C-alpha cells in the first residue's frame, strides 16, 4: 500500500528538568553514559516509551484524543485473573471453577505460570494484548463450554499424573538422603540422575482443540489496539501469537551539557513524636522525643536533555492491515495514531518521583517535527557538550545548535523536509522571532501542538 507522505516522521525535543529523577538504575542512582568525552545524565528509551504508551492509553480510555474511538493494549501477567473475573461477572461461573478454567486455557495455549505461591496465577512473561482480551476469552470458553469441559477433563488427568510423578520423585529423593555414606552412595548416584531427568520432563498438557485455540488466539490478536501496532510486542512462547515489530523508534535522552546531580539528604518527621515533644512538661521528655522519624539520601538531576523519536508510517499501515483492517481503515487509523504519537511525545513524562519533584509538569523547550525517506537522529549535534560558561544557558544554546544542525541537513539532504517547530520557552521564542525576521528559520513555526502533525 502506498502512503502519499514521506515514510518517516522524525521528532526532536529539548526539555529541561530541575532537581528531578525521571528514571533511575537498580541502585536508585541517575542513569548516565559517557558521550563526547563527558558524562551525560540519561533517560532510557524504555522509560520514555512506557510514559508515552500509558499516556495515550489513559487519554483514549477517557474518550480524549485521536485514538478515543479505538481500543488500547495492556501489558500484564494477569490475563488468567481478568478471564476469571469476566467468567464470574458476565457468565455467572463459580469463582474456583472460573480461575481453574482460565489458567488451564492459557496453559493449553502454551503459556507458563509462576511456581511461587504469589505467582501461580500469573504468567511467567508479560503479554501485551488488547484490554478486552480477558472478556473475549471468557466469552469464547463459555460459548464452547461442552468442548472446553471435555478438554478440561483431559487437562485435569494430565495434571494429576504429573503431581503423582512429582510425589514419587520427592519420596525417592528423601530415601536417597537417608542412605549412609558407605558403599550405598555408589548406588545413589544413578538414582539421583534418574530423578533429575524425571523432574526436567515438563507436564504434557493435551493440546486445545482447534476451534478453542483459534478463539483464544484471536482474543489476543492486536485488532484495533493501535498502541500495539505503534510500539510492537514480542512473545516467543506461543508461535501463532505474531510478534509485532513496532512502527516507533525511540532514542535515549541525554543532557547536552555535563551531567549535574546532587545527593539530597532528607529527614521525615514522625508526627506523634513531634506532638509529644511540643507538649513535653520538662526537658527530659522533650529529649526522649527528639530526632527525625526517618532519614536518607535521594539523587536528583538537573539539566537540558535532547531526545528523539521516529515513526515509520509504512510499517504502521502494514501492522494495521495485518491486524485485520481494510486499506481505508488502516489509513484513517494511521493518521490518528500519528497525531497521538506526536501528542504523547510532547506531553508524556516518566513518573518517577513525580509528587516530590513535580517533574510531570515539564514542557519541552523546543519540539521539531519533520519528514524524510529515513529517520533523522540529531545526537551528533551535541557530541560537543554545551559549555554554559561560554555558550550561555543550555536550553537556548542547544536550540541554536539544533536549528543550525537541521538547516545543514535540509540543505544537503533532498529527502529531509524543513518541518514544523514549536516552543514553550520565552528565550527560544525570542530566538525564533529573530530568525524569522532574518529569514533564516529552518522550519515553519506553529502555535499549537496539534499543528505539529503534517
């Protein structure tokens, strides 16, 4: 299928955080890497993708934005629980019967569940599927209850046989431990080997009948969950559940000036202790209730970040067609998805420490949207770090460098369009006004987020 616009939409942004921590590593520290010989604080592409994906889903669920008329995806391990709830609510199944059937159906599909008490009802892997997949699975199981119950009898027998073998294995292991460390140990080695081999044999769950399997697979298909076609999904456990190569690409964001962060000491007050201290009748009572309730350190970062994302318009349409849409439906959905993709790129912010740093209120200093026959990533513009002592504030200096870089690219590459430019920064607005007056602005300025869409 053909697309009248260039294949790739490239988005670039500069945004400034002050005393925030949008994402952290396993030690609670800011993520960072060395680029251009200087350490840069970073925000991972995973954090950005999740922020944008969930931002768009919440908007669509509220009936807002271009994707309000489409369904959304949910990435979770709880599909057995959602299916159970739908069987109980929509079809009046008994709770125990519903969860047993839901888990069995997913195991019959090839999904595996956790082994700990806290994870026995959770699949071992996250599955990204339309939000209503649990309802659809429940409807299918209930509609084909006779065939499903026949298969469920075979499933129960297979589980019982496996449980009996596991009990034999455990008893044999206990017997081996009771043997002495004399000659009997020579006989224990092959016995132990047999037990290990038996344990490694997986439960042979009978395959689901074709109609039942097809219905459950269809429930997990992307259908009109546009976010799955944009961001993609990978699932190796079930061959028929097609891996979706997403149409969106995201880079790691990084500071354009040297990384800046502080280890902030904090003390949390214990209200009860403070009240006793304030009402103490002598200094000994006051001393007993002195001190904070809890103390600690948290790392916070400050800086202006460059980030980039790209959308493959052709891939997006292919994914939508593969999900079952007609060409016209796919084209309309792709236009809506692109508009929402830009909106989320501008407005979504990772939520780590959002309440204590107000980081989610951040707006980009500058956003540039343009098209091309390939994606364009402008990280090279900031390989030489911004030196605020000589270049001035990082956001303004970064905007000058980004616009100069874009002017260079559009001069030398015929497939890179000038595009559209939006700022929420007063100093950068003054820069744009000056470049407009000089006739050297390398893109068209727009006044609203919606106008960034081609």
